[in-house]
C-alpha cells in the first residue's frame, strides 16, 4: 500500500478479540501475582495459564485465557515496575510480553533496551536482556542476531534513541535489512532527562528546550519513523505504528513484528504512540487528549507494510559488479 | 583454526598478519568500519571469513562496529574489531561498555597522525586514547607491538588475555606496521602449547526458559545511586590490580650499567635499541627499555632498570604520551632526570637518536 495510507488492522483485531469478561479463572490481580511468584521456581513447575504452545511455538492467545494477569515473560519479582503513573512504557511492554507468551519464544528471545526511561525495563522481563548505550541498542542487537541468527532479537528504545542519536543505526539496519524487531516508544520528548525537544515533538509543543513551543522555522517538524523506514526499504520490511490508546491493535502489530523476524524476511519496526504526563505536565484528561487528538493527527496509526514483502536479494536477484563484464570473457 | 602446516616463513603486510593471527587464535567474527591505515585487516578477514565461514559485518561507523562486536561476544562469539585515529575516538564509547560490563573483546589499533584527521599514515599519538580514553578508569590491557612477529604473537595473546581476564585488550600498532612488508613466522598456537582464548558461556541465549529453567540473564551498565556503582566497580578494580603484575611485559638491554637509557615503545623501540647498540660501540654506556604493555605499565621494572642510570631519554612519535606514563610510573620509585625526544606523527631513526644522545640531548 502507498506510504501514508496505513491499514488499521481492525478486522484482525476483531477476530482476536474474544475476551468478553475481565475476570479470569485465577481471581484478582494480586492473587494472580502471588500465585505467579510462588510458581516461578527453578524447579520448573508449570505456571497456571501457560498456553499450549510450549517451547515448540504455535500461536496461542494466552492473554485471552487469563485476562488481567501479568504476562509469563514478565518478571514478577521486579514488579511494580518503576515507570511513572500514566507512562505508556508499561502498556507497550505488556503488549510485548503477551506477544512473546503467545508465540512461546521466551527461551530464545534477547531483549535490548536503550538509555532513557526504556532502561528501566532492564529487569522487567523473564528474558535475557542487555541494556546498552543511548542510541546503540540496534547495533548491539544486530551483533547478537548476526552471531546467533536463531535467537529472536528485540531492540526497544525511545524516540530520541531511534530518530536522533541512533538514527544512523536505524537507517543502516533498514539498508541492510537486519532481521531484528525494533520497537520505539514515541512520547514526543526526551523524558528521563527532563522533557527536552525530541525528533517527534509537535510543532508548537512546549518542551524544556523549546519553552516557546517548537518553531518549525528553527527546528523543523516531527519525523515519521515507520515512513522513514519504508522509504529506505519497502521489500522485506514490516513497519507499523500503534498507540497505547488501542492495546489490542498495538499487541497485534508487535506480534506481527515478531512473526516477521521468525519468518526471516527482514527488519520489523513498530512505533507506539505513548504518553509522558510527567514531562508534558498534564493531568489525565489532557494527557489522553494530547495522545488521541494531537499526536494521532500527526502520526498515522496503522500498518505500512505487510509481512508479505520480500527482499529481492533473498531470491538471488542478479548482482551487478563493475568487473562482471570482464569476467564474462569479453 | 589451523591456517598453516607447522611453521611457515611469510612476507606479509602487518594488517594481513593481524587478520591471520585472529583466525589462528580462534576468532570467529569481526565487525569493522573502513579507516586508513587498518582497512586491510578487514579486507583480509572478509576473505578469510568467506573461505572458512567466519562471521564478518561491515557496519555504518565505528560506534556500531564496536557495539555489534560486543553483541557478538555476548552471544558467544570470539569477536574483535579494529580501527585508527578518529575511528578510535568513536570506538571509545563501545569500549567503555565492555569495560564496565567485563565483556572480553580484542581491538587492534593502527595509529595514525592526530589530532583530528591529521594524516592517515603513522604516529604514536593514540597512546592515551587507547590506554585510558573512556569515561572511566581505563581498566584495559594494551600491547604495543614493534614488528610483524609481534603483531602475530600479541594478537593471539590478546585473545587469550581478554578472555581470561575479561578486560578489553588492545594491540596497539601503527600505520607503518600495518602497511609494511616484513618477514615473520606463522604458526598454530596449539602447536606451541599456547593457551587459546578460553571458551566461555555466552552471556545471553543460553538454553532454558528464563525465569523457569534458569534465571534470566539481565545485563546493565547503569546504576541508580553512587554506592551501587562503587560496589560494582570495586571488584573490577581489585581484579585489575591482581592481574596487572601477571600481564605487564617489557624488554630491556644494557640497562645494568647504563649511563643513559633510551625508553621507547612500538616501532620506535627498534630505533632506540639500535641506537643504544651503536652508542655502546662508540663507547657510550647506553641501554634501552621497551614497555611492551603500556597498560598496565611496567613501572617497577622501569624503576629497577633506571636505578643507576644518570638520565633517561624518552623517545616517541607523539608529544608526551609515553613520557607521561614514564613519569607517572617512576614517581616515588626512582628519582632520575627524564629527558624527551618528541616527533609527533613522524618516524624516528636510530641515527638521529645517536646524534641526540651524543649531544647530551636536553
């Protein structure tokens, strides 16, 4: 489909949505938490609610079977997580955790996080994790994937790590079509460092380094990440933008981005519109408004490419080398 | 991997030697970025990688080359990188991550003129950068090579040292060494009973479901409060101090009764050694001292060698980087007149050193 006209994936979300009740078989969240913690022993007792997928793969919507429970791939010992009230990270990472559970890939997943608020997820998962330097999550994860292509490698970062200090690495991962999954939390500011201008700050948005609001004449306009990736490479890439305002859709996109890596097609990229009431200095209503009305107007939510795209290089496309004429014997 | 049968005399460039040595040492992956004068390390490795199914990735800059190398090591590979000059500056960022997290990595640095772009040719101006260039204490091991045989021997040793000590380990050469053709003997380290880099459990991706079959492997390089950092650093500092005397290396000749000792490292040490011999032949009691490890610096050995000398002449193709290490090493150990011969970014001959010493160089 043309860039800028994403599909929303709504029809797929509808099919997935068979949770009519919020009550799961396990009772309240706190009860689930304590029973989960008890079940997490190295003796390996199977925790309740683990889907039938097991280690062999297969898609099981375990979240639907036990709604309201922490994902298996989340580490109970480090909860509650340290994100601010109203932060979108917890929602994105929950979607990721549930997708990992559904695909049963925890055993072979390596998760990388950046500097900024994403670093607070360094011990959030029951997944092998490496917290890297700012903007350097992609190259570390690329190194891991190149060394062990059988691992599912995820690079998680904020909009600064992805589109500013790490832009070089995102662009190059797209150029080389690295077979990793990149997830970007876009909250339009550098949050951990105190709310500075970010590549995705909206025109007119006040930040600690644009106290009068972002002036496009001075600092341009917000960048569109998935569109950037699609401009560099369409074939073989999966690119989508979700929002913490639509959990099921976001989870669907993340799951597809992981499946894309499992299929070995190439780069999978998901940006998630997210919230930062702490640095936006907004109450709940204003936060929701900014996300749903201001951000959603600027950043189009949906899928930009399907996993159907294939990299022509994979099918042994004709190569062109300046020396090939000579070697052909002319 | 066995690249040669038994021992073989070869006439090769230093950069080629480095790639062969890495393969001989059991390296199975390199990530790199082009920068003169080390490009041929990558070219040679890329060809070896193709022939022997080893890993190779040319990345988009030295930042990603270093970080991807670290990722590869964490996933269980014996990986290395190489760079020079401004690339060495960029490489400091990933180096500090390896330093903090005790991830074994080998880097080969072929020094070129500095600062900034300067020349692509030669210098000894990356000593400070390579020894202590990050935002930490510089807990690293740096071997300064003087010949192609050194490049072969010490690249192999660097892997063993890095994987044994888990401190980032460097082979510090220069553009002359990288590009010159010189004779050397290639061999398989196993045939000489040399320890290869010890196999190690990967950091990530071990078998078992994390949180169920085994604890998840969580790695970070950031801490929330000062005391947390202190507790993380102190074991590293202790390990480094324990390791240092077992790793520090040097070479010396004629220091026992020397009146003047020429102190030099890397390729300049060849001129210093030759100058000392020439001076002896002309009746001057000259000695020569060559630190082989610049980090840890063989300070005690230098102090011992300098004990009865009247003066040292510190010689380098830089402007005080070796001299600083010498002065720091001697402080409190030996009081001696330290004179210097600096030619930043320019090669130094034995003849000019002989003249300089004979003139009572000041």
